[in-house]
């Protein structure tokens, strides 16, 4: 039988970049795939499904309430709309056209106003909000965050991500204290984070996760938090959320993926280091290449291989090398955030030991003869 790759003339991919949207994020377990198939082949009262799966997930996580959405970025937009619209039926239907004078400002640290594949600012705007930056690109204290809050503030948003500036930034708990001081909600975007409860426990009113990244569910998102705020998020299914609706299969698939995630034995950073040791030795034996272990910049227990290229010796830029590794029948992707410095990172969570050998061999062939 002709494979999907053959039918559509698609490349095979070795994903050493991590759980990235551009590559399809992750691969769910067979049990989750089976649950998705079940959902596709049955009918449900969707509101009932949303409410009862949300309550079930909330029980698993020991939070007040939860709702499955289409993805984490949709979660940001709907969470922003939720804290602006609240219980206003007219505003629900006329969020962007209403002339009502209501709080619409969403305050966030300047170093958190990032592009994660789309700008945070765009997601806030979709939700009817206006971004107000606090602090500076390289720092934001609780006092600086507090100074930007006015009567027009609808919420504070905190982006917990490797994309965000890490140094000299207040913590989630400090942001929660500022939110309580000013009686405004705190929204935390924790899309790729692995801990599903700590930010809620730290005082966030709404926390948003990707269902397909750390949890490895189907394409989906998860919003957890205080019951009133989650109910307001659910109301957005009649507003902007209509354009971001998640299917029945995604809801059921994510619910099971969360169950599995909470009980599964996960590969630790130390185990990743051990699995990478031979790979790093191979790379260090290649002329003009050096490799070492580095740890996740956002503090997660994820070890990666940082690979440095001597561009002068190789006669190519790191960007050119990355481009060449994506050619051919198998495309190899790395984390390229430091390619301008001649460095990339290999995230091995979705890479087999055999694929590590393939990566090393492709790099060896690229620098052969220097």
C-alpha cells in the first residue's frame, strides 16, 4: 500500500527541535488515537461533553474547573475575551464592535510580549484586549508591573515560556500577589510547561496549556482555573470561540492523554544526558564540530545537546547547514534560536537512538573533506 509520505510526496522528518507546532507537535499514544477515533464515530451533546470532561479533568488536577479548547493560542484569546466580557451578553456578541467603555487593558512584562509562532499581542487583540507593557525588555519587577495597572486593566498575563526573557523577571507567585493587590485576574500562558498544577497553586486565576506538547494529546489546548473564570471562557463558544472550536475527538483524546500523563513514567533530564552521551562523543569527533549538554532555559527538566559549528573552517553559515539538513528525503530539524551565534540545540525527546546516529552521520557528511 502506498504510504501517506508517498501519496502526497512528503518528506520524512527527524524532529530534534522539540514539541513544535511546525512539525506537528507530538505523537499521541495508541490508546489516545483509539479514543480520538471513538469520538469521531459517535455523537454527543457538545455542551454536556465540554462540561463533564472539564469537571473530570478538574478533579484529576485538583482545580476548580477546566475546559478543553482548540489550542493554547486560542486559550489566550478566549481567556482575554472572558475577563473582558464576563457576564455581559451584548458584549459577548459584539466584542470588537461595541463602544462600551470597559476595562480592556491586559498588562504583561515587556519581555513576555514575544512571538511564539504568532505574536502574543495578536492573541490579546483577538480577545478584544489591548497590551500594556510593564518594565523593560530585560527586567520587570512586581513594582513595575503594579505601576501599569489602572481602572482600565482587565487582567495581567504572564507568559511562562523559553521564548520569554528569563533574567530579572518576577515570578508567577509575585505576579499573583500584584493581581490580588489590585483585584484583577492573572492569566498564565504555560503552553509547553510540564507541571499542570503549580501555576494554579501559585495563585493564577486561569492557566493555559497546549494539549499536544508536554501532554502529547491531539491538537488541542487546556484552560484550568477558578470556576467563575472558566465558565466565562466557556461562554466564548458563542463569541470569538466559535471560530476556534475544538472537536469532540479532541476533547475526548485530551482527557485520556491527561490521565496517562499524570501516571506515566517520563524520561528525566538525567536519562536524556545518559542517552545523549554517545551522540555527543560522535559529534565531538567530527572536525569543526563541538557538542555539550545544556539545560532548558525556562527551568524544565530537559537536557539537550548544544552543537557548535566552526563556520570559517566549514565554509558555511549555521543557517546554511540547517537548510541543507532539511533537504533530501528526510528533513532534520534542530532548535535554531542561537543559529546566529553558530549554535543549535538537539532536543532528543522525540528522537530514537537510531535517529541520533542518522543525525550524526548527516552532519559528518556535510563537513566531510574540510
